[in-house]
C-alpha cells in the first residue's frame, strides 16, 4: 500500500507505555534501585537507544541531534524523504 506518511501509533504507544510504567514505579516504589537513579529517560527509536540517567548531565550519544531543528532528510532517513 502506498502511503504519504508512516504510521506513528506504535511509536506513540511505546512512549506512552514507558511514561505510564515510570509513573507506576514512582508511586508504588517497586524498583530495586531508588527512583533518584531514574531522573531522565532518553529514547531514540531510530537507533534502538534507551538510557536512564540520574542527573542532568549531557548525553554524548544524543548530542549530535541537539539544536538541529528541521533537517533534511527527514529523520535522517532518505528513504522516506
């Protein structure tokens, strides 16, 4: 089937489910590690990258995308351009 834009429901549901699980972990305190170890969660589905961080330090991996705004090709993926 030819479509103009990719489906995003699976990406949205992945992110929302992670947010709900994070909320539940914080209110029910079922993790082995303290919640302070999970201050920031970073996710890149393009690269299969996920990181939990306990402080606001710079993420060297995602720094290459910081401040780029609108880029060509879209999402660094020429095949969907």
